[in-house]
């Protein structure tokens, strides 16, 4: 999940945590209006529902949460707390979840910036094996599609000698309606989850953009259905 955020302390870890707990206590008592919402990402899809503070013991806060949120919190072991009462978003560790009762306990609070919210395009993770390549003069990066948006892709593969960042070239994708050859720029190659990812910015033409949009919509439907099915 750390691909989605970075920590942004304000007064230091201990003081920030104390302030966050004070705000949560005030929300729980009703002295501050409860606009608390939780944010997680399930296969890059945001899951964002309201929550209620039930009790606080030392630095552990018990929350009533939405059941879908509880499932993702159980998987991710952390969540973001959002409220107008916080100076910025809060990252919390999830120490306990009861999906059936829609209850979770969160702790270890810190201020954070959620980078994923600043993305220009919706991104989805790719489940099936779809081949993808980035090519430029004297460069060929081949692998499988890791995730995709209207404006970019990440291709997972064996890249022992990454080329320079900013290289202009072409991404080729074998998504439904294709294959497509799309002008692209290699932003960077990163290591994630034990694999190399070539992060590319793409500039699809109308035909490719339509196919990508349709693919993203279908994946969103599948991911949401999968999340709901995990509850029942």
C-alpha cells in the first residue's frame, strides 16, 4: 500500500499521534461533528465509507465500519482516516477486524499524503495474463501488464539493465479490441513485490482510448463483485 502514500509529519510522531487521538475522542463524544471516513485501495480501486468511533483505550480506537471496508482493512492491515478536523489525512495500522460485526481497531496514527488521490486517471490492476512491451531504438522491454489507466501502464518483466528515464517509444498491448501500438514515454523502472515494473506514460488515439476505457470499466465491475462476494 505504500505505493499510494507518503508520511507527512507535522509536529513529530508522538505529538501528531496525540493530536489525532484527541480529535478522534472529540468525534466519538460528539463535540466535533462526525464526518469521519476511511479510505483503502482494493486492487487499486478506492473503497471509501463512513465510520463511527465507538471507544478509545490508550492509543487504540475501536470503529464501526462498513463491511466492505472491513474486508479490505483485514487484507491491507492499514487504512487512511479522512476528516475536515484533521489538518491532513491520517494513516493508521489495523490491529483487529471483525468482518461479521463490521468492527475494527486502529492504532499507530500518523499524518500522511495520499498520492493515489492525485492521479489524473483511474488505474486498475490486471488479473489475467496480457502481454505488453515498451520499445524504442535499441530498447525492448517485454512482459505482462501489471496495471493500466487511460494515461499509462506498468509492464512487469525481467529488466536487469533498465534504460534511461524519459525515453520516447511505443507501448504495445494485447487487450480486447487490439492489439494496439500506443506512443509512450518510459517514466522509470522500479522494483515492486519482487518484480521489475516499467512505468510508462501513454498517449492513446481515440480507438485505443475507447478500448482501454471499456477494459477498465469491466475490471472495476469484476473487482467490486469480488469484494462483495468475499463478504458472503
